[in-house]
């Protein structure tokens, strides 16, 4: 696990999947960088996570959709806290969108 770095260094090129890089992990907590290049969750797929997730778009843009009908358009600097088991999906992302996600036990 790295001890230092730059969120924008060594960004993966566009591919078929989003790229997830763990930056720090401790019991009950994980911080990761996510890089999206026009990605979206598959149709009918919902994330249903046991941990609270705090996520910020640090570059680019994205749209999150929640099972309860809420849609949240996000631009650089926008963040959201997602409660455990609140089903959500990535509806769309722009090219070279960089996220920072913090997952913590509730």
C-alpha cells in the first residue's frame, strides 16, 4: 500500500472497467481512488454496501442514481454520504472522472 502519491498520477487509460486503487486501509475503513472513463453500472445492477460510503468527484462529472428515485448529478468538488444498504448505481460518468471514496463501518 502506498505511503504517498498524487491522485492524478498514473491514471489508467480508458478500458472496459472502472479502476479502483486502495490508498489506505485500516480495520473498519478503506479509502480508494476510482477512475471512470464514461463508465456506468450495468442495467439492473445496484450497489448494496454494508459500510457507509462518503464519495467526492475530484475531477470530471458523474450521475448517481438511487433505488428510491433520487438522481444526483455531480461535478468536481461535489460529495455525498451514502448510508449503509442504500442501493445506488453509477448512471454515467465523464471521461477521466476521478473519485475519492471513503468506506467506514457504521
